[in-house]
């Protein structure tokens, strides 16, 4: 993929059976208000759907919101699919109810950052600006 032109593009997704998306919508709105292009996939997305969307939309980052407890499985599946499709330059970050003990193993698998309850929207916006593929200068 190379360096993208224009604003940072972020896919915000709710993988699995988790039906609570208020936090994902708050993050999507914060990223949008910060000048990023946000593609919100909606509820109950499979890892395949999320990766397909990210590639089709030429996303710079994928933000996953997981409250269901399936974070180890779902984050790993997204990371593995990005590798299989040679799209590892798409940065994966996430948030939700993630036990402290699971954070280091998830980062070892390739999740760039995890935000747990208490993280501010500004912290997330700043992190995405600093870590997503940067747009080309005009």
C-alpha cells in the first residue's frame, strides 16, 4: 500500500456477537471530529468482513471495540487475516473490557495499542494521529 493521500482513514468495527456499540460510536465520532475519515462497520462483523472493508476502503487503521470477552480470538483473527492479505501496514488498535493480563499477549500478536475503560477520546485521537499511516503532504 504506500502512503495515503488525504486524511487518515479508520475502520471502526464491532466484531463477534457483542451487541453494545455506544463506545464504538463515541470513538468513531471523536475520530471524525478530529478530521479523520471513519468507516463504521456496525455490529456483528466477522474478522473477514472487517479486513475486507479495511482493504477496500484503503484504511490506515482498524479500531476494534470488544466487550464480549472474545478479544483474544477476534483480535488474533484480524491480525492473521491482514498478514495473509499482505495488508500489515494497516495498524490495529482496540478497546473495551480487556483484562490487564491479556494486554501484553495481544500486543505480541500484533495489536498496536489497547485502550481500556478510562481512556479519553483525546488520548485515542492523539494515538491514531501518531501511529496510523500518515497522509502524504500536498
